[in-house]
């Protein structure tokens, strides 16, 4: 076997230079899409295209890099050789020359830039946790009587706060919770002071802050532990760190942010002079209101007094009123009667104009003729009725018991007036009445005789 021939000659995968560079390029751009590097700028070149070509180096190595125009136009500073920077970008390979390089999309000055990046990362983290949400922030008392201050006992912040409160609201009490506000131990000291204030629970609100300074001086107020201590405080917290333009993580977590310690004292205090002015204004308004009320009541009393009259005078007024009403009533009745009389005359004239005289005369003749015929008919009817009555009386007389009695017959009755037609209905000793044509006989039965 020829030892000059490698064993894997049958399994070789042979790349061209272009293929190999492209493969390496893809691997680098896939695995290292966003890399942060801190280094010194060297070999800086800025052609007319607007792109930046440079080398990033440290004590032991260097790396070629490029920052294209679309990204470098936003740079807040002008890169120079020897400048220490912090860059972010992706690793790549310039295939035509096989140059390994970094494509930069962000550049900032190192030091302050690193602190700013840490600030932004913590801010994003706490914001995602909801520590900046308005719904978790506590309300601040409008007029706190006791204010706690977490700051340095010898710094300008406590001096400014006391000066403002002495001028605006000298009755407000201040409790100082002294702490470090700068250096490596400051964050832990601030957390301890906030915890002490909450444990004692002897104030209405806390001011946490310090005077102005550099970013490094204020950095303890960007510490995560301080942010969480403020968020966990049961006492409302007003942050007052630095100057107007300074913002810290503590400002976002606190319930209220004041631009300066003096502004915090202004916010939590009421100007006594303005309060006195307000009280004086309220006093004047109250006096004026009372005065108007009394005037109104006096006017009401005067009006009621004028309305209150002597009973005799009121009776006279009522009598006069009755006379007036009586005159008005009489006048109204007379006027109504005149109207009715006028209407009556009008209707009478209309009736007279429409009187049916001829028809009445004709009807009178008819009535007279009918009356005469009626009288004649009634006379005839009366005569006929008299004849009929005479005939009937004659016939009735012929069958009348009175005629029978006239021939010697009688009608026997009991004392009760009942006709006795049977001798068995009486007994010896009974009294009976015998009706004759003229008069009656009262008899007593001695004996009865029965016939078959």
C-alpha cells in the first residue's frame, strides 16, 4: 500500500475557495447574529460613500469591522482612532478576500455607554414585570403632616427640603432616615433606610433622593435592589434624584417623580401664605353670603309685616269687596235679562211672522162641525142606551126576588146573613131572619119538619 496516499481519499469532499468562504460566512452570520464587543478604534477610514471601515483592537488582537451609512448616520459622536467604544453587530466574512469581519449596527462610547446599556436593560426588565404600571402606584396625601426623607444627612438635598418646608409650611414635621447616596455601599443603605421607615410607620410619605451629580454619582438609584425596595414600600414614595434632566430607575418605580428635592418639598407642602389668602377669601365670601342672607330675611320680614293688617281693616276690605261683587253680579244679571228679553222679542216676532191664521180658522170650522156631530151622536147613543137600560130593568124586575116577595114570599136567613134553603141547617131554638118585601121578621125556631 502506498503510504503517500491518504486513507480517506475515496471519501473526500473537496471545496472550492468560494464555496468554503460562503459556507464559513453562513456559519458566522447564523451563529453570531448579535455580538457586543468593547475595543479601541484603529485604522479608521471614511470614504465618500458614507460607510465606515475600521479595526477593533485590544492588547492581544484586532478585528476588521465595517459600519454602513444607514447605521452610522445616527451616531451622536464622531468616531476617531484611539477612541474606546462599545459596538454591537454580526460576524461575517468578506468572501472575495476571505477577510473575517464584524458588521456593526450600533456604536456607543465605552464607560458611559456601558452604564446606559445596563440602565436600559434593567428598565426594560422591570417594566415587563409591571413595576412601572400606574395601577400599582399609591396616591400621595395632599397635605401630609409628617414627611420622611431618605437621603444623606449632610447633603444638599435635606438642606433644600428643609428650606422649602420652613418657608411654605413650618408646621410640617420632617423625619430624616440618613443613608449613603453614592458609592458601592449606597444601594444597600438606601434599601435599609426605606425598610426602617416602613417598619416604624411614623410618616405619611417618603422622599427618596439626593442632589445632582454625574451618571456614576447617581448610579445607586439605578440599582435593582433599590427599585424593588421602593416598589415594595407600603408608604407612598416620591423620588427626587438629581436635577430636572436626570432620570433614574427609582423615578419610574416611585409613586410620584419630582425633578429635584426642592420640587418634592414644594409638591408635598401647602404654602401657608396662599392658605391664609384662601382662608381670608373664604371668610370674605362667608361674610358676604351671611350679609345677603340677612338682607333677604329682612326683606321677607318687611314684606310679611306689610301683609299683616288689622282685622277691622281686613273686614272693611272684604265688605268693600263684597259690595263690588254684588254690583258686578246685579249688573251681570240685568245684562243677562236684557239679552234674554231681546232674544224673546226676536223669537216672538219670528213666530208672529209665521202664524198659521188661515189654517187655524179652517181647523176651527172643522172642530166646530166635528163637535156638533159628536154631540148629536152622543145624544143618539145616550137615548139608545136609555132604551136598552129600561128594557133590561123591566126584564130584571120580572125576575127580581122583590117581586116574589111582593106576592107574599119571604127569604129566610141565619143571623150571619146566610140564606137558609134546607130545614136541616137549623135546630130548634135558633134565631132566623125572614126577609119580607117591606121589612124583616126575627123568629126563633121551635120545630123543624123535613120533607123528602
